[in-house]
C-alpha cells in the first residue's frame, strides 16, 4: 500500500504521457471491460432515478420559477435560477455522488484485477461493505461542496475542478486505507499535474461514449463507461500498482 508521501512523490516525478497512447489504451481496454462497465452504468442510472423520484415525492427538489419563461431569460433570471438550482440540489447530489463513487470505485477495482491478472470475483458492491461506505459518503460531501462552489463560480472553474474530482474514485479504489482528505489531496495533485492530458482524453472518451446515441439512444448505456477509463490509465502510468512489477508494466504499455 502506498502512503500519501509515496503517492505525492510519484506524482511530482511523473513522466510525460502521450495523448495518442492513452486514447489507444482506453479503446483497447474498453473492448475488454464494456460488459462490466455497462452493469456499473445501469446501477448508477437506476440509483439516480430512484433517488430523483424519492426526492420528488417528498418535495425536496428545486422549484422552477415560472417567471424565467414568462418574462424572458435575462442574465439576472438565469444566474438566479442557476444558483438556486445548484444550492437546492445539494442533498440529492450528495447521495447520488456517494452511490456513483462507490460503483465507479468498484469498477476500477475490477479493472485493476484484470490488469494485474488477479482471479477474484467481480464485486460491484465492494465499497458498500467493510465500513467503506462511511468514507465514500464523506468523499461525496467533499465532492459536492467543491462542485457546487465551482458551479456557483460558473463555467471555467467547474471545468477545472472536474478533472481532479474525476480521480476521487480511482484513488479510493487503489488506496482505500487513506483518509478522505488524503484521497482529496492525491486526486488534486494528480489532476493538477496531468490536467491537460486528463481533460483531453476524457473529452475524447466522452465523444466516443456518446456514439451509442446512434443506436436508438439506448446504446449510450453500452458505450458511456469508456469515459471512466482515461483516469484509470493515467493513474496506472503515473502511480502504478504496487504488486505489478516494472517488467509487467512495460508489457502492458
């Protein structure tokens, strides 16, 4: 297991990564894990719908101000609606973020087992057990706080924050022993160090993931899990896995 000092040292001394190589590896890995990714996406989607319905039933959803449509959209009405929506969505966002982090973290563990050739049973509910969900919930609160502040500051800050936030699940999956704040620190260290290639590869993966829309829209559930893979592969190249030898890692490149 890596300590936070070891992780930060690896990140600070990380080699340059090739954009084309990460994209190629993303596509190749997706071919191997798309069925597992499909199940994760379905679990997240079903959970999000259930949470949305529950919050709607109990009346804890943002109220749309009808004046934004009757009086026309102005900068004032837009910013008011945008800000109120971000604030009133916080409770729902925390729960959905916690479920998403748990499921995506489990997906990364499955990818890790595949890369390291470990013969372990796929466990999509790993982070709901063994006392991990408390940590996941705290990470979701931190995630939501950062995302909400970034949203209130509008577009550019949110785009910046999106990259480090995307590493929460993969850092958690490989280092569940770290505290919540240490996971946040490592995620931001890696996100800042490799921000440009992270954003670029995630953006391209997002376009590839949306190609499923061509197959009567529902196909997007099959393809969208590719968006999770660039973060996993960049983490693998920068930090690596402790029980994978350097020779094995060279063979994976």
